[in-house]
């Protein structure tokens, strides 16, 4: 449970223009070859950042191979998330040289693998987890519906210091924050990283009852009033949460951040990365 004296996490600013854009390629929809894209990295400020952290990184749906030039792609075949970890480390060195990488928490909301042959193909995202763990103090997150960890990879994530992978949903304490995660999506339970609707919502309900500070989901809620796609059942459950920061992906929102009157914030990180540092205007809280 949250301490009454602890401030809730609250995003107060996200820059309109990205700090950096990473070129990548991915399989185009409907088998139309290769799509050339850019992953934007945004800087923002957040209230309630504990003293134990210098920064918070949030990203989701990093489904790409680094580079636009053919020779780059052929030589590297590096997953987008691997490059993102390196670039974020460099950005911190340039813009925040006093920041301690060991005091950075990374939150990954799933779908970190890609295959250029088939859009939406599933595979092993372990290299992305390794890359973030090598650069930052703590990496936590969930599986998307296209992340397929091998048994060996699962063991590595479970046993590696500085990583917590929410394989079955739940809540942990880190840096004086209650961090919760529930991976996968609602769907046929006989398919990977999917849960039947009743089971998924029961787990989500239980997590919300434990009053986390931040909740990592792969599937975004549907907010009909604002024309934002997702799952309406998840949105209904989130109505019971207040002063909670939900990070998610799976579907893309043109508007990345939504806030309700109860202090519930939902950050859609689909195809985006965010760096948050402590807000300088604490008095506005």
C-alpha cells in the first residue's frame, strides 16, 4: 500500500518535439515489403520521482531493425530496442552528465521483437532486455503478444540482477515505488501471451486493489470519448484506480497522455520512448 505522505507519480510535461529520432525498418502491412520508420524519443518531467531515481524510461512496441541503409541493416540486424538503450545512454551523457545510470529505471511494455519477413511475427526479445540492463540500474517490464521467450531466456531474466520480468502479473517494490505489471492481451488462452477475458480482468482487478504507483500493461484501454483505440473492458477496470500512472502500448494513440479527474494518467508508449526526470516545479503539486 502507498504511504499517505508519498506523492503520486504525475507527468506534468512532455516535450512536443522529440529529442531524437531513431531510423528503423519493419515489415509493411499486408505484405507490402519494407516500411521505413523513425522512433521518436521524448523528454518529459514527472512529479513524485523518488530520491532513489534520477530518471525513468518508458517504451513499448519497439518492432524494428535499426537503420535505413541496406548495408546497415545487413551488417547489424540489430533490434531497435538494443539501439535505443545505447542511444539513451549517450543522450544522458550529453544532456545530463551528472545523472547516475545506476539510478535509472526502465519500464518496457512489450513487443520488442520484429521479423522483416512478416509483420507481427513473434520471437525472442532477450537481446533488448540485455541491452537495457547493461546500461541502466533496473529494468522491469512485461511481454507483449509478440514476445516469445525461450525457456533459457526466461531463466536468464529471472536470475539476472537488475531485472524484474512480470511473467504472471503482480507488484514489486523498487526505489520506494510500487511497480506493477500485467503482460499479454485479452484473447484466446491457447495462444501465446493471451488470457481469457475473465482471467485477465480478475488479475488486473487484484493488481489495482494493491494500489501500485505505476502499472505496466501491454494492451491499452479504449477511451471512446476521446476516440482512442484499445480494450473497453480494461478502461472499465481502470475507473477504480486513482493517482495511478498506467503505461501501455499495443495500439497507437496520436495523443500519448490522457488524464482523468481522479488523477489516473495513461501513457501510450506504442512506437515511442520517453525519458522522465523530476519536475522542477514541485510547488505546483
